[in-house]
C-alpha cells in the first residue's frame, strides 16, 4: 500500500507495522530476537507490527536494531537543500564570460562564410 497524504494515521501505522515485520523477517529475526536486540518487550513489538503502537522511542529502538537509521536520517535530514539555492549556486559556477562574440544570423551568416571562403 502506498502511503498518501490523505491516508488515515491508523492505516499508516498498520502499514508501517507490516513493513517493519517484513524487514524483520528478511533479516532473519524472530519477534523475540528483535525485541531483545532493541531492548523492548515482545508485546510492544507485536503491538507495533499490528499497527497499534505509535511511540517514537520504541520505533527508533527497533530501527536501530535493524540497522535502519539511514532511513530515519533521510526522512527528515538535518539540512534541506533549497532548489533556488541550487540554481543560484549553479549560476555562480557557470557565469558567462565578459567576452563579446559576434553572432551572425540567417543570410548574414551565409554572406560571412562566403567572404571567408573568398579570402582563402
């Protein structure tokens, strides 16, 4: 299930619980093993996997035990990159030179090429 802005919080907790259970199983943990590794009670882990518990501290302990802290960092990074700041940074790096080039368009460009060819 994709989590959307209008998804009710209770459904989000259930979905996150299902995802947590999937990661736990993929890493080869039983509920008892993961609960011990995280320093939580098995009943707490079961409630979380069932979507009934939303205490952030419990979630963080479980995510640490599953080595998933980079996911937490990605969720709310310490500093957010502003698209406008990125554009300004790019513009400073690629600032046009002050050299003026003459540009010939259309018939004028053809005439200049003909003149160059005749002078050779």
